[in-house]
C-alpha cells in the first residue's frame, strides 16, 4: 500500500510515517518511480508505534524495543536484552509515578469540589 493509504488506515499523518521510517521504526520498499510501498503488516506496526509513544516512550527507545516485539501479538522475542528489559522496567516505574501523581491531583480536586458544594 502507498503512504496515503497507510496514513488513512492508521490515522497517522504521512509526515509521521516518513519520520518513523527515517528513525528506523518502519520500512518501505520503493517503486521504480520512488514511491513508498508498505506491506499489510505496516498497519499493525504503526499502531504499535503509536501505542508506545502514548505510553511515554521516546523514538530512540521504540527503535530498540520494536525488534523485540511480534507485531501480531506483542509478545516478547528472544532479541530482548537485559539492558532493554531494565530500561523498560524503569520506564514503567516512571509511568506508575505519573499515575500516582495524577490520582493525588484528582483527589485534591475532588476535595475542593466537595468543599465548594457545601452550603
């Protein structure tokens, strides 16, 4: 499929897809005319990349992580290194801290809202 179709099917801009390719997260064959041709599996790959960005990972970490994941089920691969596992464990701990901070903020807002509703 061409870049426009991949963009439509994943709701990701063509610019982002070109960035993913430049960073080594996505690959495409080139037609004789120089157009990008992506395999069907690129849809799952782009969705996975978006999920990893949404989880707070940077492109450098995603590039390291993608070869360790299977696109169809996301399971671990034998390519994962102990350093990558340690890095991802640290990233998960960072996300857990962010969640805890957000819960505390929400609780504080709830208290203020409750106090403001009292007659």
